[in-house]
C-alpha cells in the first residue's frame, strides 16, 4: 500500500512539472512570435516609406547574433535577389531602427533623395502611430 502511494505521488509530481514546463514553453513561444511580428512591422514601415514600388516582405531566417543581438533575414517583393539583413542590438533597445544591409538593387529602389531615409521611430512619430504597436521586448531565452 505504501509503495502505491509513493508511485502515485511521484507520478503526480512528474505530471505537474510537465504541465508547468509545457505552459512555460508555450508562453515563451508566444512572446517570441510577438517580438518577430513587431520587428517585421518595423521593417515593413521602413521599406514602405523609403522604397519605390514596395509590395511585400518575406522573412526567411531569424536568429541571435554572437554579440547578443538579433538578426532578421528576408527579401522584398517576392524577389529573392532583393534580400536584406536587419540587425537589432541593445543600441536600439532590440528594435529594428537603422542597421540593415541589402544588395545594390535594393539601394537603387530608394525614393529620392536617398540621403533622407526615414527610420521606424521617426516614421512612427511623424505619422502619429501608436508606439506600443511597434515595440516589443525580445524573449529572455532565444533558442528554446
């Protein structure tokens, strides 16, 4: 009888731990996806404001950089040759702002004058957009 109680107790503890871990993982994934969606919105805002004939964005890879920031790779207008790499660091509170690289084809699509690029925080302010809809904290653990 005592042995059955111990087995039942141990099984109950294991089930409770599994439920807590599963819930924590789901919460983490939800936060991670929210962060990615917000950064994608910021990148879209940047391209809509600065690029002629901008249509859409496709994110292909998201990761953590060796320096502790995040990177988002993708391309625009359903053209893989129009790729980009956006980097998010502590300098910008891990929000996409101005660190982006792309091939010359994308650079040639800028609206004139090219030297007056507008970045997300400036666009949000100029258009009186809700800052909370364009800001999200990254998850605590990235590669969960």
